[in-house]
C-alpha cells in the first residue's frame, strides 16, 4: 500500500447513530453515517480530516475509534443536542433496506467549516450529504486535484438543480444502479454512465451491491465483482467504505487518471467494503491491521488478475 504520511484527504459527510435490524440480529445506537465509514476506510491509505457534526451524546467512547485510526477530528463540530439518528431493517438477502426513521437532530443545522490551512488539501471525498453542503466544502477549497462525490436518490429527486451544478465540478461520482437510472432516465447502465460523464465527472463508479461495481470513463470501462463474503452481518456503509477506500488510495497516486491505478483503486474499495459488511457499524472496519488488508487485497487481485 502507498505511504500515507503526506497524503491528506478531506472527508465531509454525516456521523450518526444507527439502529439496524437484519434477519439474524440487530444493533441499536451504533456508530454510522457516510463520513464515519468513509473516513475509517480511507485512513488505511491516507490521512483523513473529518468534516461533520454530532451532538453532545457523541461521547469519548464513540470518538475513540476515529482517534485510534489517526483521523483529524478538528473539523468535527460537537453541538448541544442529539446526534443524527437513522433506523432501518434489511430483507434476508440485504438487497433492500427499509428506513424506519430518520432524525436529523443537530445535523439539521450543519454548516461545514474548514480551517484556513485545509483549503490547500488536494483530495476531497464528499460523502453522501445534501449537494448544497457538498458545494459549501468545495467553495472553501483552493482547486483540489481530486474531487470524489457520492449522492443518493433523495438528492436526485429533491435537489436535482443543486446536484447538477455540483457535478460540473467533481472528478469522480459514485452512484448505485437505481440512482444511475433515476439521474439519467436511461435504463442501460453503460449508456447511463456515459451520459453522466457529459454532465461533468471524468469517472463514474456504478455500485452494483452483491454484483460488484462498474467503472466508466470516456476512454475505458471495467467491471469488478465483489469480494465474496459467505455470512455478511450488515451491509450498511458498504458503499461509503468503498468510496473512502477508493479515494484514499488515489490520494497517494502520481496519476489518478491512469487506467491501472483506477482499477487498483476499485480493488481497494471492494476489499474495504468487504470488511465493512462483516460486522455491524464500523467495528470490523476500524480494527484491521495492514497485514489483513494486504492479504485480502492480494488474494482479490490475484484472483481477478488485475
């Protein structure tokens, strides 16, 4: 894996308390949120700075896993009130999540704030939050060399104009199958991905859940399958972990647009997502060793011959 000593990355998104039910088990008020998974995954390859907001109930025991991973928390706003809460249940094969409740709490008033010294950081991952908040982060930065962005169906439906303005500025967009079709009105994913390229991004990553992911640029495309896990515990945060690992890896790349480098980043994202789904919350993801990641990544790369 590349050195992470000088490769800083801004990760802006949500930090939350999740309560999840699956067919086999459940977890209540555990660490969740797009920026939580993304920053933990990225921390094995780069030096993340977390931009998010939590309530006073996000005590030291919840902050500890982020500190242990060396994540810069100076951009984490701690406000009076409760942390963002999300509850969901999954069907037996984890293909569909039903939202049981969403309580924004202090996150409803979140305004991303970067320190003056952060403006020159060259890599940013805009995890899944409102496009206006994502744009606010970019407006505080000085020409980052790599801007990666995730979004979701809600923003596509309700904030399409703001999202369209944002897409003109980002280099890499992460979307799932349904979001790709919703964004473009095109069912064929390859055609839809190429359509998104015309909106601004140079790279489109279409997340296929249990079927892996597709990468599309104007010059090439590829499909990589998932790293197979026989007994996933919880698929919450898999896409965020993929995006964080992918972007964290590219933060150290000399030329992130190179085809081989992008394919390797796909492999890294896939492997980090595979670790994330082995437990509820960030538990498994936050407790990895370099050796465990290197071994799984080597196994995956050898199997895929990439």
